[in-house]
């Protein structure tokens, strides 16, 4: 039994296989990016599993019928900059009608408090289901700050999606936002003294963009 029964760990073999490839240090930037795109598409299936549908009348070649559709524009993917952007394209492939919001935060080196430098959401947030994207749930501090800020816009629901999570980050996030479910592909052992997840995959942003 997991220490975190409320966390939805996406154990699909394709997700786990691709994550294993991504963890390896010699993988090229382009392969890392491609795999992240592939994984995000697969994770989108799980994260959107209980999306509300409405019935619409359509005509098949044989007769009319009532058939379910998703209201794509009710979904807003909220990217936590910058690594969250790597998750976005795959998610949009699966939900092309979704809107996209961005949150930029940095940690003040003196106070260690998360400071917002960018925040842009679509209108009518109270009608939208927000899916927050950040590949690494490490200390949880920026995830908590991002969701604190997002809640000010009163979205209809919020989910949080990460690729790799640390136990410390999950505890911090769940303490602050027990109402926001976490979806992740892995819960790793711990954070190291530099705030990296171990075994982890390194700095997701650097690996995605080839920066260092
Ligand atoms: N952010 C990353 O990109 N990697 C970590 O291990 C922790 C935070």
C-alpha cells in the first residue's frame, strides 16, 4: 500500500517505460522533449477520465442519435513556467479546445518566498476545470503558491499533474490544498540537500530546453 493513497499514480506500462528512458542522464534534449510530449498525452487520458460530457444530437448515416461530447473549452491547462510548458502540447493534442493559462513564479533568494512575475488566465474561470501542469513536484512550495493564486480566480475544479513527485512535496501540497487531487507517474524516494528529487531525472527545464 502506498504512503499516499490519495495520489493517483499513473502506472500504465507505456508511461513507466517512457519515464525510465527520460531518467537516463545521457538522453538527448530532443529525445527528452519527445518523450515528455508522448507521456503527457498518455497522462491526459487518466487526468481527464471523469470529465463531464453532455449529450448532443447527431446524424449517423443511418439515423439520429444522442451521443456524448466533452466541452473542451471548459478545460484550462495552467502551465507553471517554465518546465510546465513541456507538458502542454501533448495535453492540447488530446483536448484541442482547451484554454491555456500561465503562472510564473521565482523563489526570492533571501526570503525563499515564491514571488509571482507572471499570471494570465482566460476569462470566465468559474466555468472552467483547471489542470495545473508542472513536471516536478519537489518541495511543493511553488505548486502551493501557484494553486493559492489560481484559487483567487475561482475555477470550477482544480487538478495538479506532475511527472515525478517527492514525498516532501506531496505532503506540503496536500496540507495546503487537500481538495486538489495530484496525478503523477512516480513518487520518488526524497529530496536531496539542493532541492532535487532523487533518483529523479535532474532539472526538467534544463533537460527539456538544453540549458544548464
Ligand atoms: N525541479 C526539477 O526540475 N528537478 C528536480 O529534481 C526538482 C525540481
